[in-house]
């Protein structure tokens, strides 16, 4: 007889949710915990309540992939309103400057956009979850305290105007993890001299997962009720599907589960790989190292128990 708890412990994978506007990322995680009866679940990159789109949720042992999945690039469609600024850099805040005339052409806007492409320093918004001496910045800002946040390095890979309809502009943003699109909108407004703030945000891609992979939360909750939500569970091995993979024999799987190294091919490239079983299950994340007598080997860095 199979213990139901053992079955639950064996469930590991990814749920890609199309988050609706109005919910926090934590709300979505809680809805998934309630629907699956699994305690272990976590998201891999916060979306503000006002934002919608791709929210990658790891469930079961796959939550241990979080630090790697969270570091993946993100892509957004941002609606930026020119002509004014707010203290939160979005439509929830108080206006910090009166409406300005928008004497900016599309060509000038695109020229300004180019200055934000590449590795840049960005200061997070004062109303953000960034911690200052153990306190969240937005809690300090709400109490009227001065919030001094240090700039951080981010990378903006691509910026493109999708729709030019001033005072609103729709921009495609492809950026590194940790980028605040609200700050990007505010900084752009400063650069143009018109002021700007974010009025809409939709995440279209997170790592290798796009809106094509995402299921609306309402549909997922219906599947919880029907008991067929497993159809939306993506194998954990695909969470880092853009990483190279090496296939492990059953004997190697057993060894890796006990921390043993695996001999690497001579042409193996430096970096991290996914070690997968012949059934395609994720066994471990592994790193190329130099073993005894110069033999190159794959060292398990994070091991996952498989059900085989």
C-alpha cells in the first residue's frame, strides 16, 4: 500500500501561473499550497500586485532550484505615462510634480531609451521591499522616514517601443533579475525632463517560461477542484531548460545521490549542468572540476532525490 504522504513527497516540479492584477505573489503561492495540499511551494521573482503575467512557482523538492531560477532574465510589457511623476514611481503614489507638457517626439524617446541599455546602475524605488538595516524600505517610506537606497548594477538587454500614444507609451523590456521597471520609468522621465511613471506592467517571460507556458490562476484553481491539476505540472528538469544537461546511467544516479563525482567527457565546457536520469528526471546540479591526476569530473553541487 502506497502512503499518501510518500506520494506528496514525490511531487516536484514547476507551475507557471499567469498572475492576475490585484494579488500579491505570496497570495498566489498560498492559493497553490491550499490547492495542492503541498507545504513546499515558492515563487521565483516577485510581481507587484498591480502587475500581471508569468509567475514561476516551484513545488516540492524543486523549491531548492529557487536561487538559480530566480536569477533568470525577465521580460515585460510596460505602460509608461509621460508628463508627471509619483513618489512610488507608479500609479499608486502621490504626484510629486504637476503635469508637464510633453514636448517629446517618438525619435527623442527612443534615443533616451538607448541610454538605459547595457549594464547600468539603478536605484530601487523608495517604496520597495529592499531592506535597509533589516527594515523594508516601503515601511520606512510610509512612516515618512528618509529612505536612502544604494544603487545596484543591473543589465538591460533590450528596450523597444511597441506603441507610441502619448502621454502613454508601451515598451518591451528585457532585463536581468533584480531590475525595477518602475525605477526605469522614473529615470526615463527624469532624462526626458517630462517626468514619467509606470501605469501598467505585464511579465511576458521569466527565464525560459513565457505566457505560452502559463495557466491563468482561475483555470488552475478549477483544476484543483477537479483533481486534475497535475496536467499543468512541468518537470523540475525543465525549470533550467536552457542549461546544458548530461544523462546519467542508473549506476551514476546512485553514486551522485551519495555525492560521488562523475567522469566528464574531454570536450566538456566549464560551468554548471543538469544531471538527468535516463527517464529525464532531475538528479542533480553539477559543476565541472579538476579531479586527481588532472581528470575532469562533474561534482554534484545540489542533489535531488528521484523516484526511480
